[in-house]
C-alpha cells in the first residue's frame, strides 16, 4: 500500500484496512483543523486504488473484514467510481463486512438519495461526519462551510438510504461565549434525524490554526474542565434522539460517558454530575490534549 502525507482515521477504524482513495480535504478551511495542511486535494485514480487493494490482498490474505477509505470527504468521488472500488474490494476479500468513509454534510448533499442507495447496495456501511456543531453561528465562525439545515438534510438522506451515520460533536468549539447555544442547537440538530452514533471530542487548540491564534491572542476563551463537562451535560440533556448511541471514545474528553438515547440519558447525566463534583485539578489543563 502506498500512502501520501499523514493518514487520519477515526478511532473506531483502528482495525480497518486503510486505503487512500483521495488525498487531502476538498474544503480544508476549518479554523480549528490542522489536518491536510500543505496538501492539495485530489482524487486518486481507480487504477491506483485497485493496485493498493491488491497489495493488501497479497500481504494480508483473505482475512480483511473492514476497510476505511481516507482521506477527508472521500464521499465526494463520483458514485460510479465509488461503486467500482467498493465492488472490487468485496470481490478481493471474501470476509469483508464493512466499508466506511469520511463525508461532511456539504459533500454528502452533493449525492442524490438514489446515489446513496446505490452506494449502500455496493457495500458502503457507514459515513463518518464531522458535524462539530449544529449551531449556525458557531459553524459560521469556524468556517465549516455548512449549516444546521444542511446537516439535517445529509443525515436524513444517509438514514433513508440505510447507511449508518457517525456524527462528531466538538465540545468547547464555541468557547465560553456561546457554549450553551452550541450544546442546545447541536442537540436539536442531531435530534432531527437520530444518527446511529454521536461521538464526542473535546476541542484542544492546535498550533498553526487560526483558532489557535485567536486563543493565544485572548480572542477565544477555552472552557475549563467543569465548563466542558457542563456543556456535555446540557448537550445530552437536550438530545431527543431515538436509538442514537452516544460515545466518549477519545482521549481528549474529560469524562467517559456512554449510552443510548433516550433510555440511558438519566444515568449519563448522573455520571456527569458525579464528574462535576470532582475538583478541576483532577483534570488535564484545557490547552493540553491530543486530537
């Protein structure tokens, strides 16, 4: 397999074969993100992708059960191209059970519902979507390039097509100024379509990004550990999803809180109340962490 640049994947794809289908990110303007910098976005050729899949077959044999196709927003590839590489992967690996990609709402929405159904039938199992926030003012501030309504539209289409949705909520990305609105409006946005998974990450400023510069200049105030936990409490308190699995599966988070909405909401909130009774000195400093 041939890799170009740093290859990023969700923690839940730790056991997946990684085959780059695209290089970089077609948006690459988010003020908080340090990924794919210095990389010009491009699609790899179908021939190259197939060659890498065959290399993996020759190296690992038949026993690949999961494939993740980086880089950012691989969903942007034309539907027939994606179908071709997915179909080839399933022919190569007889035990393959799942194929996943990154795809933000803006690029998911470039697909029609029939497109997404075609991708589902070709074996696309899950799309990982970096929503970050469902609050329009926050989305505008971090230059995410999408709106809450577009997030709802994309999530609803994926659900209707039968493709699992894994949405990411970025705790603290609105700073202290808009933390509550960020939490409430993100919960409302997600509740509109009940994604299969809601994965929480806590914002840590990364050097070299515009939001890091705002932080160092005092224009952006990070949440303290208790403020971040309170934001998570408000977020979960306002979730009205049906069957969404909430996961705190990242080292950046201050507290491990997991469950299914709505049945586990009360126990999750109780766990967060326990965390809020712990002194802030117990937790890492807000500016230190690993994304």
